[in-house]
């Protein structure tokens, strides 16, 4: 897989920004077929940071009732929690557009 096909986009929420400050963990949405090794290589090549660990989470499909009984779906996705080795290093998502 190509590097920019593996990393889709960063997930920036309140919870993820708190974990960036305390635990040096970043949350990124990745492709469904990417493995931990692929994710680690892609982040290393794109952002030039050393990585301590990669954890992967598959989200489930969610349903919501819309108007007139229409069922709206939120698709499944895959997240990667990336922990950095060096505490002084940071990933700047604005430098590389994915």
C-alpha cells in the first residue's frame, strides 16, 4: 500500500487532544486493510517521528432514526492510537496534507 492510502486523516477531538498532552498519543484514521507494521512505517516516513506503540481499534456501524422512519448509518472505520517514544517530539498534521 502507498503511504497516503494508509493514513486517511487525523482525528482531532477533545479526548484525543487531552491524550496528546498527557500521554503523547495521537489518534489517526487509517484504511481498513492496514496492519500495525504498515501504520508504523507510514507515520515514520511521513512525519519523521519514532514510535513506541501502535494500537488499532475497529469501530462498529451505528444506526440513527431520521425523519419519517428513515434509518441513517454511520459507517465503520478504523482508528490507530500512536504513542511516541520521544516525549519532546510532536506530530504536526498541518505540514503534510493527506
